[in-house]
C-alpha cells in the first residue's frame, strides 16, 4: 500500500495521528495528514482546561475545528480526554468536597461528550489513573471521590454518548508489568460488574530498542477480557534503523491481536513533537518519510 492509512485499512485497522488545531493552516502539514492518516486525536483541544476553563462555561471552537477537518477527510476522531489529573483548570482541583467534585466531573463529561455525541469513534474517558506499582494515582479525583470515580466517569460518558467506544488510556502499560496488571484487574472487574468500558488505550511513548517482549501478550490478555485495544500515542525516541525496528515491532504486535483496531502516532512531524529535542515520529521536520515510516508500511 502507498500510505499508512491504506496499509492499515487493508488489515481492517485505522492509522491515526495527534493533531494540533494551530497547524491546520499549514498546507504541508495537512497534505501529509490527509494523505497518510485515517484517524485524528486532538492533541490538547478536548482536555478539561481547553473545554471548560471556568466552571460551567464550555468552549469548543478549537476542538470543533479539528472534528470538522476530520469529518471532511473521512478520518475517525478519538476524543482525548475527559478525566485526567493534568491540564486541569485550577477551579477543579480547588473543589474540596467529593460529592461536589463528582457533580462537576459528571457535568463536564455530559457537556463535552454530549457536545460531540455521534461524532467520536473512541473516547479516552479516563487517562493515566495508575501509578507504576499498579496502585491508583493520588489525583484530586482519587483523593476526593475515591476508587469509584473511574466507573462514575464511564457511566457518565455512556449516558452522554451511546455510540462512542469508551476507553481507559495510560502509559508504561505496553508490556506486562505491575502497572498494566493494575489496569487489567480494573478492566476485568468493570466487565464483571457491567461498568461500560469498551477499550483500553496503550500510549506507547517508547524509546528505540526498548524491550517489548510482552507487548503482544499484554494486548492479547486485555482483548480476551472483551475490549478493543488501541495504540494511542505512539512515538519512539531515537533515530534510524533502531527507531524503525521498534516501530515495526509495535505494528506487528498490534496486527497479531485481532481486537487491536487502531494505531495512532502522537503527532505528524518531528518538528512539532511534544518530546522536544527528540525526533520520535514517522515524518521529519520537512515532512520527508523516515526509515521508521518504511518499517511501518512493511510491517503492515
Ligand atoms: C501532551 C501534548 O502533546 C502537549 O502538547 C501538552 O503540552 C502536554 O500533553 N500523555 C497524554 C497526552 O495522554 O495528552 C500528552 O499530550 C502526552 C502524554
């Protein structure tokens, strides 16, 4: 196949990129985006600080522009993200009472997921809720509401949008380890109790040459719980053939798991990567295809 998107489509998958609204006016950026990618995740525009900067007043302009771009180019949208400890406005962390914070969280989810109802393929409902040892991260939500905040978020998201697949998303969960065990146990419990969860996102912020020996088995064990699995924020620090090999490994692991339905890189071009001083993506700063690009195409 001639592009990432068509190669992925031939295997029934989506190949996406994180997109910043501020770059959509750059023709080289959108040319590459629309030629190669069949999915889009807004990089920052759907986060709480962007969508509800002050309590009860919602702003959707930047995110709407991305969704409209995606719809115009046949790209699936991954909503990112409804509940996260970072990029959270001060008014949220300032709520001292658990019941009040729960009400604010439900209202936020209803407002944002409701605004995009029917337009989102996958929602990252809760992001990065676990510590490396598999215990819960002590976010303001965890501290004030307790363990139940995650299932409350999923229930609120389902009520707001009955068609989006609802995902839990995290990093350093790619392999089987203490952190992914913690997430796995939560998903198993949610499935057993009927909490509406449909998918798990694996961010896959990686380094070239990193040991990924349990990635495929890890994706498979989650899929066996009855959820889709997605590679959601892939980027690989490094360069050249080492970087290319790691990209290829990730694609092969995903393809080996039938419920691994999408791979998304966290950006289009190295020049705008969030990992500053690094070149972790598939296109260089001039939008030239890198060895990693070729490795991804070959892996499909
Ligand atoms: C990053 C963005 O890429 C940056 O532009 C922003 O300054 C910080 O957030 N995990 C996530 C993403 O889930 O939302 C983060 O995105 C990268 C790490």
